[in-house]
C-alpha cells in the first residue's frame, strides 16, 4: 500500500500562489498515477488534477485549468501541484491519492481505496 503525505498548504491572498507536495516514503510513487482532490467545508470532494505514472499525461478539472500545474520529481518521490492565481473558491482541504490509469497511461480521477493522505489545508482570503 502506498502511503502519501501532503504538505504546502497555507493562507494566501486572492491572486497568490502555493505549491503543494505529495510525498511517498518509497519509490513506488514513481510508478503510480497520482491525483489531487479537494474538499471545501460542507461540499463533496471534487477532482482537481492527475498525472500519469510516466508524466506523459495530465488532467485538470475545468475550474483550475490554466492556473494549476501538476508535476513530479522522481528523485524526491514527490508529486507537486503548483497553484497560481488563487481564488477564494479554491479554499479547501487538498488530498493526493494514487489513481487509476488506462493501458495507454492516461490518468483517471479514480482513486484506489485506502490510498488517501491526511490532506493539507488551503485557505484563500483577503
């Protein structure tokens, strides 16, 4: 089982940037598709982005497209989510998880059960 840990959240003003990290203690993360999800208070968890195991494919949900960018550093066994032009509606608890991918290595926003980290809080407020 892949254990993941998120970090990098914080309080930022609208228009600001944050970089979230999703780290694993072993190199298994390097061969897994990883996705980011978020949950705002009182709302359902929603998709944010995912990256395939070989970084050849990435997906972005419409609300974050062209503002958020996902990447991975295999040397550090870490997947990053660079978040720019942040808006108050981006506020929430952000989670990373191992997600499924197709045979063609396209990531899907379908998490494996039990693969969730603890989350990192992102708050966008003036």
